[in-house]
C-alpha cells in the first residue's frame, strides 16, 4: 500500500493544494458504491478556475486521509 501525505494546519485541519492554505471541505458520500464514506475536497466551487481539484478520503484503518 502506498502512503500519501497531506498538509494540515496547526489545528489539524486538512489543507487542499490551493495557494494560501485553504481548508479542504469535509463531505460524507451518499452514493450506492461508497455509502457513509467520509472524504475531503477543495472547498472552492467546481466552477472556480482557481479550484485545485484536491480530493482525499478518510482511511478506514488510520485516522489520516489520503490525497492527490
């Protein structure tokens, strides 16, 4: 299994890849494929040209997340 590191601030908030340390938004999936799975993505609107496309999922085994 590969290990991926994400940036966090001093309070443990996950940061997306946007310039300036934007907090990633936390969501819970309601899809058939991943019901109840927590994930994080860039908090900027998908229509925002400055959105960084960050996506991370909460690992089931550890209290960390993976990102891209």
